[in-house]
């Protein structure tokens, strides 16, 4: 779990601490970038804030590497020592995640021969440069074909994995109805391995708006090796598009996602032409374009001030990333409440030819039963239809209330104008 930050960011220009954190979230640096890191390190006054934030936002390994290359003489020795220890811990943790992935794959994926693609996490650096130990990982994500989704969950239960029903507080599946509700209505299910690692099994790549074609994604997978085990992940260009979509949906709230972005952009597997085709098909051209622009902006802090007067999507991504430096998951959840949909923080992320279908798909998904409904009043499988009826009645009620409030507001405005 992320820890609460001890400090709150002042409004205005980014601080040297913030600039340093964002500009070091990558693996490679050119001469000018190293000079910038050196200059920023001289200006830092709160190294405790820098190191604490880097740990919370999963970039301590990158910060340590960057300072070793360009600015260690300007950093207190105890800070460098602490970062070295954190980096070693991160690498050991990531190796444990790799071992858990292998164990899950052999016990839950191979026995049912599931069509699959591991997402983000260690799969991404394995695909784009072969090394993954510096990439902080705390869980495993995997996409599974719809018709094999339940099989994988059942195989996992037979292998000793617990199925998460709720997380606050933690509650595990205990009945057949619990499991049936999850497999029928949830797009992803969390499993806890016998050693305590979270594995999220997905049957969709998006949350509600049918952005990605899962069949196409699983029919065009690429192979990567973890130790001597071959597993599948999304083909490189689709993996890039998915990462941009996912990280944007979460307001670029973690710094290791900036490192992911830089890693993919530098790779020989980065194919801008193919990525643009995928983006056009998915309606994600604005999101992909702004994400690529974000990588360029982060590497050039001197131009950040130029973005302050822009209403661009790149600026929104950058400002969201900066704001999230000073908050935990609660802040991210608060920001998500104001999102355009569950998939996009802004309507500007979607191409015009796809945005027309977003509202219709969002409305349809809004009728799906929520986990909150089930937890509040668990019903047997035969009565799950009641949840949809409840949802429809709630939506109808909320719509009537909104319309009444709108009419009252107009009536009040009319009276004020008449009195004036």
C-alpha cells in the first residue's frame, strides 16, 4: 500500500524536487539531460521528500541510477546509501514476482492451454529490452480469452489461490454464488497466490467502452521468456497503445510509467506507423499522440512553463502526474471520480469518429450489477436479475432528480431576471 505524503505541493511553478523526480524516471540519459539532473540536484533542499516520493511512486531504482551517472557528488551520502538499499530491495521483489508469474503460468494457464497475454509489469521490459529487474512490480496482470476465463479461475482455486471478492476490507469468495457473481459481471478477478502475490485475471483490456478487440489482441500475441519459460504478451505496437491508454486512465500517477514510456519509445520494436494505425482504429489517436509528447516534455523541464497557458492533453497529463506526486491512491480515486468515463479522464482523449459510440456503451454498462449491490444484499444466482432492475430504477430516479433540479434552476434564473 502507498503511504500518505507528509507534505502538500504549493501552487505555482514545479519545485526542483518535482523536476528531478520526473526527469529521472527513465533508464537512459543524454549529455544535456545529465547536465540538467546535475543542476537540479544542486537546487534540491528536501532530499527526504525526493526519496520518499520516489519510493511511493515506484521510481527509486531510476532515481538512484540517474544520480550515480550525473550528480552523486551533490547528494548527501546517506541519501545515496538509502537509495542503493531501496534499489536492491526493488530488484529482489521483482525477481520474486517473476518467480510467481512462472508458478502461476505453470499451474493455472498451461493446464487449460489458455489463450493469454501478460500485460505491463515485467512483460513490458522483457519485450522491449530483455531486462526487467529495475522495474518495480507488485502484482501480475494477464488477459485471458473470454471462453477460458472461468476455467483459469477454477484451475487457480484448485491450485491453492484465493479469489478476492472485496478489498476494503479484504474478503474472499466463500460460496458458489460469490464466484458466479464475479465470473458473470466482473471484467477482472483478483487472485492471491499461496505466497501472497496478487494476480489480476482480465477478460477485457478496457473498462466499459469496448475500445480494444480482445480476440484480435490474443490472435496476434508475441512471445517473451521469463527465465526459460515462454509466455505470451501483446504484440509490441498494441502493448504500447494499451500502456498509453492504461497509464492515462490512471492520471499518470506512478513514475515508473514514465520509464515504461521512455523504454518503449527508444526500442527498435517501436513502430510509429503501426502504432498510428492501431490508434486510428481504436479511436485513441489523441491519447497516443499526447503520451508521446509527454515523454518529450518530461525530458525537457525548461519548456514546462510554456505548457501552462495551453489547454492541451499533454499539459493535462503532465499536471496530473505532478499533482499525483503528492497524494496516494485516495487522491487518484478522487480524480477518477471526475473522469469523462471509466476509460478516459477527458473526452479529448478520443478520436471524433469513435466518441459517438462512447455514450451508448457507457449507458449499457451502467445497467450491469455492481459489486456494492451484491455485498450489501447477496442474492442467489437465480435472482441476479433483480440487481439490474435496481440499477435501472436508480438511474431513472437520478435522471428525474437531475431534470427537476435543472428546471428549478431555470425557473430561479427567470425570476431573478424578472426582478432585475
